[in-house]
C-alpha cells in the first residue's frame, strides 16, 4: 500500500515570490521517504551511515501543477517499485486537500561505498519495497 506523509509548507520552503522553491520539493519528498523507512522499522541513523551499503539517487525529476504556499497543508504519497536486484524508483504525488500540485520521481542504486560497485539490495530494503506495493 502506498505510504502517505503529511506536513505544512514552511516559510523556509519558499522563494522570494512566496511559493515553494523548486529544489525544495525534492527535500520534502526525501522527508516522506525517510518517514516511510522509519515506519517499517528501519533505523535512519544506521541506514544512512552503514559502511557496507549506500543507495544514492541517480536520477530525479519533478513536475509542478500548481503553486504551494507557506501554510499549505500537504500530503505526499510515495510508491516505491523495485527495478532490478540493485535498484528501485520512488514515485511521489503531492496534494493540497484533494488537488494534485506536484509529482516527482527518484531512482536509487545500491552500491558498495568503498568500491563504488553495484550490489544487491539488502533484505530490509527488499522488505520495505514489498510492504509498499499497491
């Protein structure tokens, strides 16, 4: 089942025109990603500091449908999907009330940080992917 995360747009998320700065959408999506990992019992401190694996983002894109403003209450729905034994993508939808305001996508590859070579996803990530199937 897709994971949902809610938050309020803060002043720091906006640009000089008072709307969410485009790059901040990726930060907001990453917050939802981290919350999803935590909801499955993955310890973020250990996950992001593990010397045996790293899961960098190798591609990111976003489409903006409507502006978001400071004070808007948003819900981010994320849906990860395994692409191969060593990669996955996450699709995000951001809504204010019932209106779709943005969509984003990130692609991740699991690597060995020392050799920078691809490696299979660890079991906890495979389980996280399975638990988030539609």
